[in-house]
C-alpha cells in the first residue's frame, strides 16, 4: 500500500515485531540500523506503531479502519503527512473513519480533494511532491460534525457538505482563530 511509505517518512523508521521469544511479541522501532523497544521510543512513534503494523501487514481493500485523533503527538508538518496517509488508505479501498480536532488535518485532506478537482498538469505544477495517490474525489469523502445542544443536554451528528471547488468548510476553526486574534489584539493594546 502506498500509505506505508508515507508512514515510514513520518516516523523516520520502521516498526517490526521484536524477536525476544515471548508469547506475545513486542514491537521495535528501527532507524538507521538501530532498534529499540516501542516502550522506549517517542510518544509519536508509539502512537503511530499500531497504525504502521495494520497498514503494512493487515489492512486490505474493503477493510474498515477507525482512527481516533491521528494527529496526536505530531508536529504540524507531520499532521499534513498523516492526512495524506489517510487519503492513500481510502484510495486503496480501505474505509477510513477518523475523529479529529485538527484543522491542519482537515485542511490537508481538503487540499487532496482540491488537487483531485484540478487538472493533472496544474496540480503537478503546484505540488510536485504529491502523486495521484494523494488526490481524493469528493464523492469518496464524508465529513460529519458533532454538535452539542446545551439546552437539550444532547449531542447530534450533522453531515458537513464538502464543496469540490472549496473543500471542507472550517467555520468552527476560523471562528476560534478570529476570537484568539481579537483577544490578542486587545491584550497587546492594553500593554501600551
């Protein structure tokens, strides 16, 4: 699967079962000829290890993969790579269900939709590091939002319409960013 190559780039290494003779094998992180047990690796590597094993050894087209907050412990550029990993899995026929709080992850997946909508030559010109595996048809994506209704003490699930000419709407993230910017401006103004 093309997704594993991005996971290896993301982790700057590979994950493999550690041959230590135990009944339940442990996992090892391997980088530049060195190997350490996952329990001694960074939290990013430890969080990505199960996904890497699933992608490399277990997942097949038609399988369902549920991932909760794959952006955990990742730097912003790594979150972008994770978005492409999820898109590549979907393009291989894996049904991916992902819960996220990351505007970066949503934005990267949105850009994969927009890449699909552009002509191949224009997309190559704009993003030469991307391949067709990183393009996602809008019909292959469904986005839902959980909305808390305080007065009724319940949460509802709403479908978010993805516009092929604009991508995934990020209204909630934009509102929070605007509020933070306004608050920062007020606080800076008070320092004068």
